C-alpha cells in the first residue's frame, strides 16, 4: 500500500477536504491543532482510517506529530485482524502505534454494566494512558456528520434539553478531545480512501440491531433522510445554533455565579435579588450549575423545574433533595444549596 506523503499529492478535491477539516478543527479548538502532538483513536474502519491519514498529512504540513491508539475489544473473532491492519497502516505512515487488548465482556459482567458502557470506560482509560505516554495535546476522534445525526436522535429519544439536544461537541477542552470530522459526510471519507487505494476494515456488528445506536443508524436515520435529503445539513445547522446558545448561557451563568453568597459550611445562597431579576430559563440553568459545582451527581431536569416552580410560588421552607446528598432549601433570603457532610 503506497500512501500519499503530502497533501500536494492528493487530487484537488481531496486536498480541499483535508484543508476544510483542518479549518474546522482549528476553529473549534482555538489553535492550529495539526501543529501539536495528536493521539488518533483508530479502529480500522472508514472513519478512523481516513482520520489517521488526513491527520498525518496535516501534521506534516504544520509541523505536528501523530500517534495512534487502537484497542481490541475481543467481541468479534476477527478483531485481531483489525489490530494487524492498524499496525500495518501505522507502519506505512511512519506513525507510532500503541495497541491494547481488553476482554470487554468480562469487564461488563464484573462491573454489572452494559457492553457499550464497559467498552467506553476501558477505551477512554486506555486513551488517557496513551495521552500521558506520548504527551499529546489532543485526543482526536473520528466522529463524523452521520454520528452527529445519530447522537441528536438518541438525545431526542432520551429527552435531552436545549442546547444539549444539538448533539456531541466538536471540542471538549476538559478532556482535550477534538472531533475535526464532525461536519464531514462519511461518503466523502470513503471516497477519499478509494482515491488513494487505501483499504479499511468492516465491523459486522455495526449491522446488528442489538444496539440502540445501530437501530437508529440502520432504520430511523434512513427514514429521516427520505423525508428530508438534507437532513445531515440541517443537523449541522442545528449544532451550530446550539453552540451559539450554549456560549450565551455560559456567559450569563458565569455572571450569575459571581452574585452568589457563600455561607458557613460550604453552603451557597442564591439571593432573591438575583433570582427575582432572572428569567426562569436562566434560573433553572443556574440551579443545575450550582448543584454540579457541589460535587458528583447530576440533577434531573424535572427536579430542577419543581424547585423553580416552588420558588416562584414562594414556598418558603420547602426542601428539595438531589443526588449525592445535595439539597436546596427555599428561604426568605433566597435558595440555600448545600451537600451533606456524609457524602
């Protein structure tokens, strides 16, 4: 397999594709990501194979360096062949590769969790180990526009609120996680690989209806595309709008957090002077942020709404329980948030 050594060796269409992906990644990360040290998560499928090659070409152009991480989940008999493929691909590209084999099924049974969750936990544990080992600035994942569409539908089914309903983020600064393909169509990635005669691995489990995501991908998404051939473009637009709204709400919440009063024992008071001037949409988001800042455990949207309704009705003395021993008490001065010392 003879792979291109630079973007200049590509057909103009695919050179533009690479540069568009770089532009999107730069916009979301706020930096020239390809000039950094990158850890690329590679399964061997179309998406991650294309991502590894494109990232390598961009890094060569920008002075960065690419590393690869591949985990064998041992859920398919042929999974060891995926590992061999990824190692050969990395060798051809001159990319250092770290591989690990995990018995995901055994881990799921031991922890009494689902296979998908078990795989995700072990996968990200491995990726974090690799990031430390190679001292990389970004963990780069191959989620593309199709994945974004599936994620939005899954969130809708689970009852996610706005702007989280817009789907997964292209950049997560806390985890240093970057998805530069998030607005790229999978067909473009497949055509790119074909243009350079690069093979990929097919995961037959992707066609099984055993998993929720597969059922959405194989049945619901095609119906949505039949109703609206531009469904993917619409989802990309929705995500852009969600990001704008998220930036606005983050700014407003930050301002409001500065107006909280810290009490003895790690308690926080959201005063009436703040709450009475705030729209319910802001109050609910503020309550959620305060509860999250108190520690582990997330509050359900219904519980947050009940708290806001009680405050609006001036139900002084009402106490609301949240996960991990957190409480919110409505007082004459506002709402006091605290966490039990035993947690």
